[in-house]
C-alpha cells in the first residue's frame, strides 16, 4: 500500500523533509507499526522516532491512536506533542 506521510515540527527537522510517498509493507497495519517501521529506515528516521510513544498521528486529518488501523488511509501526518502558549 502506498501512502503519503507528512511530518511536522521536530519530526520534520530530524528527518529532513516535510513529506514523502512510501510503499508500506503488508506487515504494517497500525499507526504504532508504521512508527516502528519508519524507525528502521535510517539514522534520521531513528532519531525522529526514538521515543515512539510521544509521536502523535492523524489519518486523513483525523487524530488517531497508535493501535488504530491504517486501512485505506491516503495521508498520515506524524508530529510531536502540541504545546500551548
């Protein structure tokens, strides 16, 4: 399955790009599995996802938990926790 990933804040800075299209392996079925998979793609991804529990996700612009199925999602946004001010 091909999906568009969009990265925000320090996730984007560590990976070095704002978005990309990737082909997901069949074994990646949830947000948590996606984050674990991305962490294996190189040093920059490992740095961005070294603490997977803090990463937030949105599937087609709807916030999602790590155990949520990706299914037919077209766009997945990944970002750190929001801080107010």
